[in-house]
């Protein structure tokens, strides 16, 4: 196996493009593939989504739901909507801004188990 670094690489394996910089590559079975810890990549992408300024896209919402290992029904119940609404979000109909914020706060609170002052800081920054 050979190793190298690629200056930039657009990874689309999470459902939306992520630009990776100085990504390690490894030649396996004749093809170059990225050589990263995918669990760490997913968590890093999730944290970046929570902080992004624009509303979450359908693909990003789908990634979040799948990362949380939830069905559309389970995800919808948390935010007071039907599974059909979640499917529509994932296909491109944007969730309203307050729901978008609630989704981010839910993930931030339940996944990261943060302290109250950090939660307040995140809420103030994103509301």
C-alpha cells in the first residue's frame, strides 16, 4: 500500500459535500481512497452543521437524523411534526427557522451533554 496526502478533496459520502484539506490518502486495490477515522469525520461534520449560519438543507437534516439513529417518525415526534413533514424536509422543503434552531439545540444538548453556560452561549449565538 502507498500513502500520500491530497491538498483538497471533496467528500460526498455523508449526503452533502465536505471539503477536506490535506487529507491522507491510501492506495487500496488499485484505487486511492481517503484514510480517515469516519466516526470522527461524522462528528466533526455534525458539529460544523450545528454552527453553520445558513438553514440546514434536506441532506444535512437527513444526516443528522441518521447520525442520531432515528426513524422519520421518531425524529418528527421530538419536534411535534409527522414523519411526512420530516420526509419533506429531507427532500428539500425547508423546516421553519424556529424548528431549525430547535433541531440544532436538541442535538447540541442531547449529544454533547454540555454545561448550561455553553448551551446559553450557543443559543444566543444562533437565535
